[in-house]
C-alpha cells in the first residue's frame, strides 16, 4: 500500500494529506439545516451533516490530493451514527482513488490488536465468509504496549497489502512528557523509532516500508534526527498550519529523493472558509475554499522543497 | 463513579470484573446457528450471536459481580454491526446495575481526546440537544501522548461523574519494551504512575480517585511498588487466569482497607465451558459454567486476601 501512496503522491506532485476531522462548528449552516430538517437534531442528523460536508470536500479536492486522513474520534463521538459516516467517508474517498489513512491510534495486547487490525485493515471471519469491517488502507497505531501490540497490525499489513503509521513523536504540546524522556541518554521516541525500523523491515514495499511513523511538524529538530534514523520509513506529519508547523521546518522530514514524508492539514483545509484569507469564498462555497487551501498548501510545501 | 464501583464491589464482596471479550470460537454452536439462520453469515449475524452470548453471561452472573469490561476491539472488528452489539451490551449491563468499564484504550491530542471522552463518557452536542454516543461508566486510556491527551478525559469525568483507568503497566509479554525503560534510574511506568496520581487528585471520589490505572497481574513485583506509589488510585488488573496471573500474586495490588484493586478475567469466565474443569456443564449451559467460574474466581481472590 505504501507503493500506491507514493504513486498517488508523485502523480499529483503533492506530498500532503487532508485530515477529515469534522467538528460541528466547521459545518456550514445550510448543510446542518438540511440534515436536521431531514433527521431532526439527532445523532443521525449530525452524521448526515458530517457526511455531506466531507463529500463536498472530497469532490472539490480529490483530483489534487493523494490521500485523506479521517480522524475516527470525530465520528465516534456521535456513536454508531457517527461511525456510519466514517465508514461512508472512507469508502467514498477510495472510490475517488484516494488512499485512506484511518487515524485511529489503536494498540492493545496481541489478540486484541489482531481484532483492531482485522477490523480496520483486514477481513473478519463469519462462518464460512469474511468481511471487511471498516477497510481503511493505513491506520495509525500507538506503540506503548510494545512489539506484541504492534506485530498483529504488521501481520495483517503483509496479508492484505495495507500499511500503518506508528506514533513516534506526536505534535501536541505535552508529547515530551513521556516520549522525550532519556533512556541511556537517548529520548524514548528514538527507541520507538528503532523498533519501527525493525517492524518495517518485515513489510517492505518497493523502496519504503508499509510500516510508517508519525512525527509532528511542531518538533522539526527531532524530525531531522528521526528522518536519518528511519531512512525507509514514511513519516506522516501532523501539526502543519493550524497547530503551528511551517513548510520550511518540514524540509528535513523528506529524503533526498523528494519522498519519505506526507504532511497532514485538517482544519486549515476543511474549515478554510473560516479563515480571513479564504473568507471571500463564503460559507456556501466552503468546498472551493478548501480546494484553494489545498492548492496553496501544495505550493507552500513544494516551494520549501525547491520543487 | 469510583464510589459506585466500590459500593458494588463491597455489596457483592467481589473485587472482580468480567471481561466481555467475545471471540466467535467462544460462542456456542446453537447461538451461532440461530443468529446465522436469522441474519445469514453476515456481520449482522455475527453481531447478533455476540449479543445473545453476552446477554446469557450477564443474566447468569450479574447478581454476583460488580462490573463488566467489554473490550471494544472484539466488537469493532465486526464493523458497525459489531459496535451496535457493543452498545447494546453496555446498555444492558447498566440496566442490570453493573458498572461498565469500556476497554477502549483511546488517547490522542487534546481536541481529539475530548471527542473520545465525549463519545464514551459524556454527551455530544447536536444543535440544541445533547446525546450520549456509547455511555460507558469508565474507559481505559493510553497515556503515551502525555497530560494534554489525558486531561480531556478527566474533565469529562468531572462533569459527568465518570472515571478512567490509565495504562501504567500492561499485562502483555512485551509491555516492558518501552514501559520498563529506566529514566533517571526509574522505570517509565513509575513516571506514568506519578502523573496518574496528579491527574487523579483533580477528580476524587470519597476515598479513591475517579482516575484509576491498569497494572497487569503478570507483573506482581511491579504491582507491589505501584500500589504504594498510588495509594488512592484504583488498579484495574488484567492478566489473571488465562494470561497467567495467580490470586496469591494479587494480594499486594490491594490496600489494607481491602479495596484498591479490581481483577479482570475474560476468557476464563466467558469461555469457562471450554475448560476441563467446567466441561460437565456442556456447551448449551455455557452461562451456568460462567457463573460457576465467577463463584470460583471470587473465592480464589477473597481466599488469597484472607476474606
């Protein structure tokens, strides 16, 4: 699957991913109103609004971008109905040729991680049949439980040609609280990075591994070190834009082949119409504002990369 | 919510929780057959089988136990239908007076953790209304992202009188890979434990905090140390029985008041009928086998505690 992601990135000349993390207050009034008129102010109404909003953004941007990254929490908060919207969003993005990175940050003991891996990347057996529960292309994985919590995901990736991104250094302010702690003089995230390489060696694509990692845009010095520690690991980079990461900071997340990193923006794209810069599109044209924000983000990052 | 859990534990004299982690191969043939006849060999058929199986176990044990701990991965692997069975299981257990600990091991950056907390412990706003998505009483939380990933859960616990159990030292074989690494001469899990105390001070019940932790039964020496580091923290203890933890090992997870720990058993209870010891019940009477396994587990643990 990493090969497909790289192909998409190269064809579109866009090392970016759009984070589909819908919040109700991002969703234009007219979409909410229509959904609530049909289903009432209910979880189903909210889920319908999210789905219509997402579809608009996908339709307006899919020709420019290689991938989307729906954050499952933003759907899960609306219970079953929200998760139906998550599932529909993933399926629709795939129909449009996009790679779907499910930002699910799961991770548990072995047999439980197997269940998550099967549910999100593989197929679950029911009697004599097998079904895909959610069917993303990649998911994000939390490494706190160690190898036996991550390996079941790698095993399913091998069987199904899927991929994962393991959290190494997250973008949030307190990520350092545990991740930066020094172990024999080296930060914990470097030890996790070494394990990522080990897990990834088992599951290589043509040039990069199907086991990628997450390193936040907000810690560029660490990104530089981690890039070198994990030469064949694709880095999923959250934290660009709204969280404070700048394109110039991200150059060192890439390898000399111009590959090796994919930068996420969520609210900067999907709620672009709320920024002064894109306000002229108006709320009704939120999807066109998102499209322009994608164009600008690609130019910003490719500019920094000298492409 | 910790006060309600303690009340349930005391009333039933049973510091245990039944892990509702259904696997298809645990579910008796007659239940699978009936579900597949009604819904076919589909995700819905599997979900129906899980629900009927769970209901049988709850009906046969609810008067003996304080709580259940459904592991969401075992439902999530069946997609939306599986999660509907999870939701129904949680609601039914609550109807029967049980405390529901959602074993979800979520954790993300701040705004995303808020969404998880709202979806599982709180209420999400939809227009002028608010709805509970999954509505567990407690959930398990992964601390790898640090304070700003955990605090949103604590905030919702305060608002809604709910609780969490933060992973400190997990029961799996490779949990030590990162959790045991020495930071200034002390294992990382102790640093996490100190943070658990800090987070928990903000959200106290009468004698214990609504912020508990997870420490595996498989590491009793560490449990002994952690008990002392976190005197007012309830410890959720997985790993008893099938994973190898013994009652005698668990004594030091409890405080002198006889409280402070709740021991989980999943497959040892829910698939008891598959053990030689309970085979005489037969597959048709799987729920009665589970009841007997609960009786035996309570006696085993209370025996070790000298109760």
